[in-house]
């Protein structure tokens, strides 16, 4: 099998399945000659073929993970270990600017799309709710048979367009603008409200986050998150390229946790320090994201939850995303995705661990401590603001739980 890989309008290269070497990737000579951007920091432009070990982390990292990946694989009757077959089915629109098509299929992707009936089909609230209700029978990424959409992560998601209070399904290669994330079930039924609260706390604390809404239609609740890798100017919509830290470091999604071979805090800090356009600003933002996740009790902030975005010849850290107080759910692990100092267990992390972290990344312990204390104060103030959010009136219990779980001292 051979797939064509596009970055926007441009043919970047080909993914090929070989009997001897498994999956390999090679850049198109014309793409290299034109001096266009590499697909990933882990795949710099080269005339040499990239073997499976080198190329799979980026491409496999475009796909869903865990149970969602298994359910989609089962639905499509494709092995969940077959990255190429899954990309063939789902890779029409991925995160960033990447599109993956069967060889010979025409690439319809344009640099800019107009918001018009030609490119966007109205999606009624009734149909959207039905898609969410029918998740058990049909995964959201295949809510319609012709959809070829892929998003990384272990939660069900549906990329769509949202404008002036209405939902739309993109067509003719047009980009989505938002992501729908249904809430969890059972003990995780408050997951959407939890994430909404944490995003609003981050926003009120001065951290960069995408615009997020908590929406309920009939008995269905979901998050609507504006995509940071899409650029909307008036009626014109275009894609921006991005990749997560695991992709940039060449680490498979299955190894996203440090204890499984994934990146450490120092690994991501070094990546940001060496690859971003203004390292001082971006490393400072990363430290704030990291400490915010610690303070709110998010044990699941792993290597795929920090990303870089490429725009106008600059490289920046993306806004925060997937930030949840996991400590609110007793059945979830209290083990951090990335070790701080000597400890993975969040309740055992102390000031000495942060001092050790400072030594690892070249920051004075006072800088980390001052940032921590400043964020705690901002988050406490933010709670007083968001308590007045009318959307959260019915979610006072999870709001109080998150406030109670805050880690205010180290």
C-alpha cells in the first residue's frame, strides 16, 4: 500500500508499506527542492528514506488512541495495529495541515476556504445529538460514512465547523474550526464540566487557552472547543501546522507516559527551548502550564498534551488543552504522567522535588516557587469569578470538588 502525504496543498512525500522494512516514508524530491517545511521536527527534509522506527511516531501520532482507536478499527474491520490502513480511512483531515490520501486520489486541499454552502453543510442540533447518542454503535470520527477525519487522543471527538451559533460539516476538503467532545459516562459523567472549569480557571489566571463552551442540548452535554490550528478571518478559513511533543521527539503515542519511555519534563522543556522562535517566552509559558496542571491535580498531562504550532515562519507553544482535575475521580490514578524530581505520586511531590526539577532544566528554584505561588493566588481568585458562571449552576458539586482538591503548597 502506498499513501500520498500532503502538507496543505503540497505533496510532501509518500508512506509505503514494504514486505521487508514495514512502513517507510520518503519526501518527494520536488518538495525538498522547493525548500518547503518538514512534516515534523523529527523528520527533517532528507533525500534518504525514513525507516519505520523513525517515521511511525509522527504518523501513528495523528490517529486516535486506546479504546477509541480499537472501536474505530472494529467498526472499519481494520486491525488497530495497521497504521497505514487506518490513515487511509481517516487521514483526509488530521491535526495541523496534514492530509493523507490513497495514491492517485486527487488532493482537494486549498490554502484558504470560503465559508459557503459549497464547502460547509448545515448540521442540525438534532443530528449532532443523534451522533453523540449513537457513539456505541458508530464512532464520532465516522459519524457519516464519507468522513475521513482523524484526531489524536483517547476520547471521542468530532471535528466540525461552528459559526454564528450553528454547526456545519465541512466538505470538499474544507477545514473544521471546532471540536466536539462529549462528556464521560458513569463516574466520569462530569468530565466535560470538569474540563470546562479547568479551562476557565486557566483563562482567568492569564494562561492561553482556546475558546471553550459547555453546551447542553436536550440530555446531551458536550464541550465545543475552538481549534487553535485553524485561522479564521471573516469568511476565510485556513489551516496551521502543529505537532505534539511526542511527534516532535519521535516517540510513539503508546509510550506517551514517561514511565513507559515517554518524554520527561526536561525533554519537553529542552524541545521548546531549542526549537521555538522566542524560547524565553515559550519556556515560561510551558512552566506555567506545567504548574497549573499540578495545582489543579491533573495527573494525565503527558507528552501529547503539549504541542508546537508553526505559523508565519515562527514556532510557538500552543494554548493549553485537555486540562482536567483527575484527582476529582478516586478511581483514576494519582500517579503523574511525568515525574517531578524523585516522585511520580502527586501527593508526595514537595519543594525539594521542584528544586531538583529546576536543576534539571536550568531554572532557579525561586523562579519555580514564585511562579507556583503566583498561580495559586490567581487560581483562587479565578474560582470566585467562575462561580458566577450560569452554565455551572448545575455543576456546583464538581466545582467544589476541584476547589477542594487544589494543591496550594509544596
